[in-house]
C-alpha cells in the first residue's frame, strides 16, 4: 500500500521479495494505478543476504535512473512464548528485521547519496515500548530497528539523507491483526474500543504517513519515530 500510494503520486518503484512469482505479480498490480508507471518486481531476494539486496538496488538504480526513497519493511513475525521459541526462531526474526534493515541501508546508501533529496522509512512497531507477551523476539528486533534509524539520521543527515520510522498499530484486514488480535468481528470491535481514536488503523493510514514523510512537507523531519496507531501504545500495558 505504501508503494502503491507513492506510484499513484508519480513515483516509479522497485519491490523485492523471496517469492519471484508473488513479487512480480505484485509489481504488475501496483503498476496499474498510474498509466506509464514503471514498477519492477525482483524475486529471489532475501534481506538476510546483502548480495541479494546489492544486486536489486543496482538493478533498480540502473533501470529507474536512481534511488530517492527507500522503505525498509521486511519483518518476520509469529506468535510464540519464550519457552516455546527456539534459539533459531529468535535468530530468524532478528536476522530478517535487524540484519535485513542494515543490509537494506548498506545496499541502497551509495545510490541515496547520489540523490538530491533522499529519504529512508523503516517500518517498526510499538511492542518494545512496553514489552509484549508472545512477541519478545519481534519487540527486541524492532527496538534495534528504531536504534539503527537514529544512527543513520545522525550519520547521514549531514549528507542529505533523512531517516525516520513509521510504527503502525493494529491494521484492519491484515494477517498481523488477524494473528495478534482475532478474525472475529466482535473481538475486533472490542479491541477497537480500547484504542483512543476508537478504531483499528487502515493500510491507507500507513500509506498517508509514508507519503507525508517522503513529501516536501516532511523534508525537515529526521530521526523521528512516527507512531500511527490512534494512540493505542499509550494504553499498552493496561493503563
Ligand atoms: C514458533 C516458529 C514459527 C512459529 C517459524 N518458527 N514459525 N516457531 N512458531 N509459528 C521457527 C522455526 O521452527 C525455525 O526454528 C525458525 O523459526 C526458522 O523458521 P524457517 O521456516 O526455517 O524460517 P524462514 O522460512 O526463513 O522464515 C520463517 C518466518 C517467516 C520467520 C516464520 O516465514 C515469517 O515470519 N513469516 C511471516 C511474515 C509476516 O507475517 N510478516 C509480517 C509482519 S507484520 P527451528 O528451531 O525449528 O529451526 C508485523 C506487525 C504486526 O509484525 C502488527 C499487528 C498488530
């Protein structure tokens, strides 16, 4: 949805994924939002392998003429208690979220530094503000993503690259909400009432925040965590 919104507004884009068929189909679908849009789908790309990302970034820059905006959004997630989680399960999520984010920065930074107006947006979460049962691995990983974002803001702000996090809350009609809350209408309604804004988020809420950060209106925002959750995180932990 983030990429779709940016393409609708005039951007060309490259998306990556592990599954070639799904990634290429998604790219084709996104390209339909604007006549003339160029959207490349690169499959077989695992964010844990920096060489995959470097090849993808180089191809993207070559075919689209450069890279101005990067969304680092790869995330592993499953619901599991600490005692049931294997060390490999913990490592897998840390590697997808943290190493994957580092690899994304590493692969795209040479191209971003050529851009007159470069922006990076990381997709994080709010679990680590309070801790979250059954999400210990994800909370640890997202804390690291926020930290990487801040270091990039300080290190590359002077060289013209802004670096910000968007932290979504529960988003309606997504696998995440279904897994972490419920698919049951009544349960979702009940959960909505606990959110200060009175509703679940939408994918459009996240796309709108991304457009804002990537627009001229967001040019002086650097090193910021933008929580897009209707105020929910302020009640996390039971207050
Ligand atoms: C316990 C699990 C598990 C599960 C995998 N593992 N799934 N452990 N419960 N449900 C363990 C495996 O047993 C294995 O450990 C280790 O994790 C690696 O699994 P693999 O299948 O070999 O890894 P891989 O194929 O590389 O990746 C698996 C994956 C990934 C990490 C589970 O497929 C994944 O996360 N898919 C979901 C992605 C997703 O939904 N992303 C959106 C996130 S959105 P052992 O010890 O057995 O070898 C989000 C925001 C939610 O997070 C916000 C909602 C409010």
